[in-house]
């Protein structure tokens, strides 16, 4: 194992089981899952081991993370080599897929990344194929917990273009690209999972 390259994200270790439980319901029985913003690659490795009938295509725009993703995937037959993919870019280095997954990205990136994510999903998912998001969201114009408000303030202090997104704004954005209203799951630590499907 090239274990030295594997980076760890404590949050990923905490949230991977609750996310997996929802993915078991929401992902298709087989096919290719494109993960955008794979980060360390821990999630892809965990999900691929638990869902061997699926093939995972991890990606991230940060070249420093690609080696970590590939190191986590080293022993997995159903994880493709990581791609360098910026959701906001006009061109993506991947074609049609059967599902897309993006965990904890759209609040830690400018809104253009959310726009690009949804645009890219609309171009790659056929009718019935899901775009699945995980993260904190504001609902009805308000934070759902004081901890999310503090997190939002912290994000905005680090970069004014970042911040916890409004669920309604994300749903409207997805709707503008042909996705239906999201199915929602409330997750631990005041996070949500959203499942958008092309109409
Ligand atoms: C908080 S980390 C989450 C990583 C991983 N999904 C997880 O939950 O452990 C945010 C990730 O978003 C990625 N990211 C930032 N801007 C992006 C963009 N425009 N397109 C795709 N990924 C982006 C970063 O490189 C980073 O890996």
C-alpha cells in the first residue's frame, strides 16, 4: 500500500456511515457514479467497498488531493483513477454517468461551483439518474442550528464567496437545469442529503 499518500478528514470518518445508508437507497443498482469534490478519497473508498456492483469515478480540482484519492483506491477494483475536475469549468474530463455525488462542496466554493455542478450534472445524467448532495443548508431563509450559523460566519470570514447555501436557491438552480424538486433526508449534525432527478 502507498499508505503515506492517504490523507484523513475527521468529518469523513464521522459521516460516511450515515451517508452510505442513504446512498444504498438512492444510488442505482449498478453503473458509474461520478463523485465531484472527493477530497481525501476516503468516502469513495468506503462507498466502493460497500457497493461493489457500482463503479466510482472520484475527482477533485486540487492536484494535491489526487494522489490521496488514488492511494485510498489502491486495493479497490471498482474505483477509477481520480480525475482533476473543477465543477465550475466549462469542460469536464468525463462523459455520461449513471449518478453523481457531491459531499460538502457547494458551501466551500463560490456559487459558480454550484452552478457548474448542476450544469454538468444535467449534461451527464439521463432521465431518472440522480444528483446527490450532502451538506448544511439554510431553510426558509434561516439557519437550522446555531452551529450552522457559526460555521457560515467562519466560512464567509475565510472567503466572502463561500457560505452555507439556501436550500431553496439550490433547488431553484437545479430546477433551471431540468431537475425536479429534491427528495430530502435530515442527517446528523444538522446536515441534509438532497436527491435531484432529471425530469
Ligand atoms: C470540505 S472538502 C470536502 C471533501 C470531501 N467531499 C469530504 O466530504 O471529505 C471540499 C472539497 O471541495 C473541493 N472543491 C472546491 N472547489 C471546487 C470546485 N469548483 N469543483 C469541485 N470541487 C471543488 C475541494 O478541493 C475540496 O476537496
